[in-house]
């Protein structure tokens, strides 16, 4: 066995190491390649494949870096096998791979080479899990045997965890871990509830044992092992390209399909077999086989090659297969065949065939269930944040609650058949916690019992704890908390729904009155305070007199311009604003004559929207403004005007367009805004502004973040909250510094968080391509309707394309992007005008945020608060990328005003260092049995 392993190890070349800073995100291909146990922060780039390998720092917080024994480091051993990470502590230890696309299909591959790293010569056996589902058992059979395991799974979230589980048969370890995105159309047998585990993947026809095919010949970096046996079959090959059929479900690379085998004796069959690999819960698992065929010889007009495939003497398929010339095709079973003690495959020619059978390649998979769902995602996010804040070690690895036998220490969970597990109890008493109480505890909505006693927690008790509907016991005894107990908690104590324990917190008080320490009288204080007060009074009086004189002078100057009627704007009772029946605007009030002067008789049009035209204007002090004048044919009437006017007088945020004043002079109605010199976001995406120059990725990110902050303020900072209802790229404006501001509030509506979850309306408003389908169906907009529209804007920023495309038929940008991202085709999605000035990981993350925002069901969409937080992370990621590359992406420097703006605002490595000893294909020859490491068919 050792000799055979040595032979295969010599087949593999070592990648020349470059230097790469470690990143815990996918590379430009969406690949993650981890050299486990590699110390430090730098990795290497393979000189053949150019794939980047990174250390595992940042992917896991357990285990120890170890080196294999020097006797096992041979010239043919790949660099990734020189080190490993060992996990002597804890039952479950996990790697977390982030920045993925939820719902996408991924290939996961892990490799293990023991190399007697611990000097014990004890070969371990342990389990491997993908997420909360069982993957496989890793059985190390020799110190120099490398074991490779591979799975194809659909990832339900934007991250996936690979966990090593100690079963009591030795210390788990891992040498390397790879992740590769796949198109969702590939391997249809893998879906949300079922994954595929590779048994073997063979390429028939090579003449060299080292001729292993992987990336870049296979863009998906699958590993195709050769089988060479010139004694028992003939090789046929071609130098011509073998093409994949349309909608090919496997996309077998042409390098694999350019070779095939036929029996040396044309009258015999191709035969091979494999035995099942027993699983803990299934001693005789079933298998899915995929047979790849292509005709490589141009046959004469009357020649026929067709054949049957048989399993254990019975037809695999009832019909014969006829390979097509230079086209890759496959036959396969969608569901695993029942467990046989052995799988014997025979490929034999039909009676009409004039040529012997052939085969180019084969893949065989067992099936695992991925139907088990993990803990509620909000609970996971909250407890992960708590773990990070307090650096909790314990056994807090993997999913908090699932599987039950591996649930975290000090946590109690509830389990339901049809819904995710929830965290109901946390006991962190005497755990050495310090700092403030994390607000993340307030996101554990199913929490019933929280024990934080006997730690060193300081600061106030967060009011968020009073919002936990199920919380019945809260123990804060023995900390250094200060301030008052939140009124919400006091109310819960009074009504008997909460047992709060807070003794031995010297600076904590039960009511506001006792929180103010008594102040001693001091003559020194009097000597200091009295003179200061006198000075302040004198200054205040002087200031007041100056203001009165100035106001009198201004009134006399503007008396002829100031209107003498309509001191208030009456708001209709059905306008959606409950807190006031009338609105007294505090902004400047203009007459129509003043607007004529400001706009030079409405000479220059900036844009046009549903309300009317927008004109360029200048105030008396030279301040440039935009004047939005309602036209008689406007689709928006006085109601919308009043709504926008009222909203803009009471909202103030750096990312919302400010109103300078208004006009309601008889039949004339207008709003006067701050001037946004760089026009609309839509113009910049389309390259219509700034002489056709396009936004850089960092500028797009910052604009997205600032726009999100404006919407988040409308949803959470206003009282009552506001739903914009017409979020789109033309309603996001940019100033000279390219700072983004939300505009056009004429269609906005208020709602009350305490009573309403939505707003009832009789009319559907919004812009095609941006309208929330749930709102469209129910006529009840929510804040999640704005989230949906903002997700469309994010996709526009990523792709540079409009909300509705002609492709060639009209298609929404959401559907267009989902189709491509599902295939892992980020290059086909990202705006080519950005060139390569961006970190692809950040683009992936923003695209993922956009897809989550545009989920069909509003409950599955994030809040704007969550979107803001995620976009901030993306901007930080881009900043790190920019700093690393020392590039300056800010091409919009200075005051670059385009006076012709239409201003429509108001409208893996190549080295063959792999050994697949876990495969159990067996070949019978007349001279005896080939060792298990050998994989391939036999001709008879």
C-alpha cells in the first residue's frame, strides 16, 4: 500500500509559492482555497493554475497548526500537505466560509494527510459535517495516504460551515479545504434537500498516470483522475474541441472528452464495478452514476456505434445510446439505485452496431440528506455576535442548537417539526464577561431565561431586553451595572411577567429619582457660577436686541413681497398624517412673482416628473436652488404637493434632499429645494453625466450606503415612520461631492409601528420594475416595499443596467441577475465600465444583499437597518482592497458641475498533488486484483 501511495504521490507537482495576503472571501472566480495549518497571514499563488491558496486564519478559531513529520515530506508532495490543523479540544470544530450566495450550488472538497504529525502513529477516524448535516466519515488508513472527500450541496445562507466531529476514535485534523461555485443547472440531483458525495470521477483514455485534469481545463475545478491500461483497451482521441450540448447539466471539460476507450477485442464489453462505502446510518448506500460519452471518430456514412449500459446484468436504460460526433452527452440516473452489495457495470454493443462500445468518463456519487435545517437565522446572528463580543470559547462552534447532541454548552433550545430551532435559555453566569451588555441579546426573540450573573458587566441595562416577548427570568446579579432600570423592564416586573434579579450592582438604581447623587453646597461653586451666569445673560440680551433690529429691517425691505394671505396650508384628512389637521410651514414662503425672479422667468429646465417641471434658480444671496413647479396637467395633485411639503418640513437628514421653501400662491404651487449639481444616480449609471465617465465601484458603494441611510432614517428616525413608495435611481440625487440624497416624497405615506404593519391604500403607486410584488398584490405597502425597490437600485449599481431590460424580450433586472448569479457568472453580471477597480468579493456581497432585498416574500427581506450594516461592511472591505492595491478611485475630484445635466431626479491549484484513496472502485484482471487506489474499467 505504501509503495502504491508513493507512486501516486510522485505524479503530483509542487506549486511554486508566490505571496498572497490571506483573505477570508472568495477570489475572482468565487473560489476559496484554504491551506489548513499554514502559519501566519500570507498564502501563495500556484504558478500553473494561478489559484490563490490562503492560510486558515480567519476561517476557524479552534485547533492548532501542525507540520507533518519530515520523513513524509517528499519531492512530489504538494505544499498544501506539509501542514495541517489539529483539533484535540472540543467535540465539534468548524470552518466558516463566508461571502457566498444563498441558494447557490457549491462544490466542497476537503483533504487529509496524517503524516504522523503528532508522533503517535495513531490513525484517526472522525466525521465530517456540512452545516448541520452529516457529510461523510474520514477514515485515515495510513500515514502517507491522502484522503480526499468531495460534496456538491446547495447553500441555504450566505455562508457555509464545514465541521470536524470527534467520534472518540482519534483527534480530527484537516490538510486543506476548497470551495467552488457551480451553476444551479449543473448536477440536478443536488438540491435544497439532497447533496451528492463523490465516490469517484474517472477520465478514460490518458496514457500517463500524472495526466490529472482540473482547473483551468475544468473551469469548475473538478478533479478528473486518469485510468491507464493499454493492455486491455484501445485509446481513441481527438485534438478537436468537444462541445457541450445546449443546457448541458454537467459541462464536462473538452480536455476530458477528447479521450475515450474501447475494448481491444471489438467483440467484448467494457466492464467495471465498485463496492458501497458503508455509512453509520446506511451500511449499503445507493448511488447515482453519470456516464459521459462523445464520438471522437468521424464515422463513414453507413457505420453505426451504439451500445447498452447494464447494471448487475440488467439494463440501466431500456434504450441504446448513440454518441454524437464531437458533442459531449451523458446518461445518468436522477435517484440513487437501491443498495447493492456490489455495482457491476457492463457496456456492450447492440446487434446493429458496427463498432465496439466506448466511454469517455464517469462520475459516481452517493446521496446525503441536507433537509435538516439549522437554528433560526436571527438567533444565529445574535448569538454569533455575542460570542464575538465576549470571546466566548466553551464549545461554541457550528450551529448553536443543531444537531441536538452537539448543541452549545449553557444554551437551551426549543425544537419544532416544521420550523427552525430557537434559543430559549442562555446561562453565562460566572463566565468572565466584561464590557456592556450586548444589544444582540435583544434579537433573541424566543429567549425565556437569561443569566448573566457574577460577571464584570458595566454600563446601563439595554432597553432592548424589555422588548423580548418571551423573557421571564433575567438575572443580572453581581455585576457593575449603572443607571436606571429601563421603564419597560419595570413595567414587566409590575405586571408579573418578568423576574428580574439585580442585586450587588452598586451603581444600579430601581428608579430614576434615586439615581442622582446628592450634591453638597459649595461656596466655591457659587463664586464660579454666578459670574458665568451674569456673562451669559448679558451676551444673550445683546444677541436678542441685534436679532430684533435685523428682523425689523428685513420686514420693512420685504413687506411688498410677503404674501398677506394663506398663513397655513390645510392638509386633507385623508392625506395619511394623523398627528395634525393643518401644517404651518417653517421654511421660507415664496410668491409666484418671486419664483419668476429666482428662475429668470423659468428659463432653464432641469428636468420633469409627474408633478411638473423643475427649474434652475438663484436666491438673492446667490444660492443655487431647484424649483419644482406644479403644472396644470400634473398627474400629482394638491394632495401630493401637501404631502411632500409636510414631509420635508419635518424631516432632516444628510441623505435626504432639503426643502428651502415653498409657494402656494393662488393656483400656483411649487417647492424649492437645495440644488444637487450632479443630477440623478440613473444618469451616472448610464454614463450620461461627467462626459460619459462612469462611477467607480467605491463611489457606487458609498452612494448605495448613503441612500440606504436616508431610507433607514425614514423608516426608523421619523415619527411617525415614513414609507417612500417610489425608490428608484432617478429619485437618488448627487451633489458636487457625489453625496447621495433621497428625493421626491410626494407619494410617501406614514404608518404607526405601534398599531400598523402596513398602510392601506386604494391606488397602486410606484415605477414599473421597482414595485414590490407583494404590495402590488395586496395594495398594502410596508417598509419592506422600499427595501424591495432599493434592492433593484443595488442591482442597477452592480450591473449598470436599467430596472427592465430587453433581452430581447422585456425582463426584470432581478430575474436577469438571478439567472446569471445562479450559474456563478459574476463576470457576466458586473458592469464592464468599472473595469477591474473593484474587489469581486465586495461585488458578490452587494449582489447577494440585492437579491435578499428583492425576495418575493417581504418577510424574507432584511430591514433597511440590516442593509445599512451590511453595506458598511462592504465599503470597509473595498477600502481594505483599495489600501492593499494603493489605488485612488476618486476620479470625481473637485467641483465638477455638468450644466447640461437633465436632472431627472424629480422624476485550485494545477499541481497534481491529490490522492483519492477513499474511492473504492475495483478492477478485476486475469493477473489479479489491482489495489484499491487504482480506479478504472477492465476490458474483457
